[in-house]
C-alpha cells in the first residue's frame, strides 16, 4: 500500500465536497477509499442500458455519502459487488 500511495494525497470521502470547493484537484494525484453502504437495484436508463448506483462512505461521517453511478462495462463487471466491500 505504501508503494501504491507514494506521491499521492489521500482525501477522505467525507472531505471530498469541501476539497472540491477549495482546491483544484485536477492538479493533484489523489485517491479516496469508500465502503459500499447501500446498493440500489440495477435500473434501466431511458436508452435501455442498465446501470447501478452505489452509496459510498468512509465511515467517519455516516451522513456524508457519495453516490457512484456505474454504467457500461463497469456496471457489467462490478454490479454484483457486495454491500460492505471497500
């Protein structure tokens, strides 16, 4: 993990909204981690393609969740991922 994180900045999901408002994250090599705290049953978009929605949290502030929408190949590959997975 130390090798993977070298020269990267960790931004907690609960800090993400504030960091997006105050820093230019496009200029920083950053990473975040989240736990899938809720999964919505896969749905069909207006174009007929299936997608998933996950709610992610860093377990520091349970009120600060990020919704992640999975489309296309990402949806096909990961939609069965269990709730509680990091």
